[in-house]
C-alpha cells in the first residue's frame, strides 16, 4: 500500500476526531482548548500540508489542509468568542 494513502487515512481519522469539538464550539460558543495548543497545532498542520505537497504526496497534503482548517477554525473561534 502506498505510504501516501496510509498517511491520508490516519489524517482523515484526526479530522473525524475534531468534528465533535467543532460542533461543541458552535453550539456552546466557547472554546476550551488552550491558545498555545491551538496556535502550534494550526501552524504545524499548515506546514505539514505544504511539505507533503512539495513531496508529491498530494492526498496526504489535501487531508492535512482539512485538518489544519479545522484547527484554524477553533483558533479563530477562540479569538472571536474572547472579544465578544
């Protein structure tokens, strides 16, 4: 099995695991994850998505973009609900 497919499947599992947190944030209008965790994870995932794209592992890159988007949404929500 191609390593790109295996890594993409693992990343899809991570995306699936963050969906309940996103739903909870939308419902409760409160983010309970620390700033540091949100920021470092968001930046790290965007960086990994870019790197996988340059290594021609496009499927993993795309799934990492989805994961990075979820974490970035949580980061933006934390900022938004903090200033409200």
